[in-house]
C-alpha cells in the first residue's frame, strides 16, 4: 500500500486494491469509521443492475470534518475556505452582496440551506457557458442562488423564481433590491407545482436553464414541468442530489422523491436527457448537483 501526497492539501491518500474472486475492490480511508467501497466489475462476470442506493447501511457523515485515514491534514471545510479565498471572483461569487444575503436570511430566521459559494459560482458558470437569457428557478429561499444565476444574464435577461412561503419571498425581494437586481428577478409566490402547471413558454421563447432547489418529495414533478418549459440543449439542474447517500432510505419522502427522478432517468435511457450527478463535500456536507441537458 503506497501513500501518495498531494502538495495542495498535504495529506496522504492510500490506494489499496483488494482482489476478491472476479471483483476488484478499491477502499478509500476517510475519518468516518465506515469505508467507502467502490466496486469495479471484471469482464469475467456480467455486471448486475443495482436495485438500491450503493452505500453502506451505516450512514456516512462525511462532510465538513472529512479527513484522511490518520486524522491528519485539513478538513473538507478547511479546503472550501482556502478555495473560496482563491477562486471566488469579486464580480461574482466573491461579491460582498452574497454575505449580506446570507446575513439577512439568518437575521430573518430562514434555514441555512442555500447553495455554498462555490456551488453558486458553478451555477453562474453553467449559465454563462450556454449563454442563458431566460432562467427558471424552483425554490427561492433568500435569493442567494437566484442572485448567482442573475449575474450570468445579459441586461435583457429574464429570471422567474418560485417560492412557496411569502416570508421567504419578502426577504428575497429585499436582497434583490440590495443587489441592484429589482424588479428583476420576478418572484412567483405559491405552491411551485401549481404555478409550474399553469406556466406557458415565455413569449420570448423557452427557458435556457432550470434550477430546482425545493422540497425533494416532488422533484420528479418539478423536473418534468421544467423539461416542458426548457429549450432543446438547455440545462436542468437539481440540488441535493445525493443527501449523504440517504436515497437508500425507503421511508424518507425526500429520498423517495429523488429515487423517482433517477428511476425516470434510467427508464428514459438517454432519449430525452443526458444527466450527470456530481458529488460534493465541504461546508454543505456530502451532497451534489444533478445536471442534465435536454436532448429532445
């Protein structure tokens, strides 16, 4: 077992390979008492389709305190802070307005569930990469992610954001005024699925990007309505796509909702969309984004 040291983080990463029959297992040592196990199927045995979420039954609380196997080196949260100090652009994710948005949300008693600064800047990058002009967001909260997306739009751009709670919408509107965005974005207050079902394609054309960050039990319904309103080649992004691996918990409505989405994607078989789920660790713990492009 040979340790490799990466200069940026100054911590050892072990890559032991254990052979068992026709399978090869790779174990990654982390601070948790449970090892993450990645299984690579050999060509000697046909791969079976997994029927459940591929994680150990014991929950892996990886995230902000995740360290190397010998408990040395920086935590994932430490790395987030370092990267934030280096790569967040002052004109985008590093703008002080985003700290004021979070502070106003905390003062109003809103839950601390907004995307992280790096995730927010990723949303900006994705919107810029497709030259988005029209964006639909499901789940406003205090408007942190809304402001990140708005930064990517041209002056004639459009962003519609849906929020079920009037008190959240009020805080978001205050933040949009502070960020010099008001009266853009437009906040629609009410149950998101009802609003989505009433929405028609904007006169200017379909949306270029849809971002879903609302209750997970209804994720598939949000996704399908978002697809209806999205242009071909547009992106649809879902937050909390991993949730610390809790998708295996059958009784959890959020896990059931996400699993329904993945079952739909599996059944679609690449006909309508192409999806990637990127797992993340850091200040927002173990989670990820599901990012899909509309093919047809």
